[in-house]
C-alpha cells in the first residue's frame, strides 16, 4: 500500500480523478430539464411559510 501512495503517478491519478469529477458535476447541472428545478429551488428562501 505504501508503494501506491509513494508512486510518481499518484498526483496524475488524483488530478484526473478530480477533473473527471468536476466535468461530471458540470454535466449534471447543465442537463436538459434542470433549469426549471433550479428556478424553483432558488425561490425557496423567498416563500412565505404557512404556520
């Protein structure tokens, strides 16, 4: 296990992992049909509570 963390490629693997994760998040946010959901969610703090 120690050899994996001391590997010269560990930094590259980490960089690729986080890059793919970031691209995945961007694709998830920009997917078709999500605009209306985010508009509704943006209005939550402004809604009146009915208590």
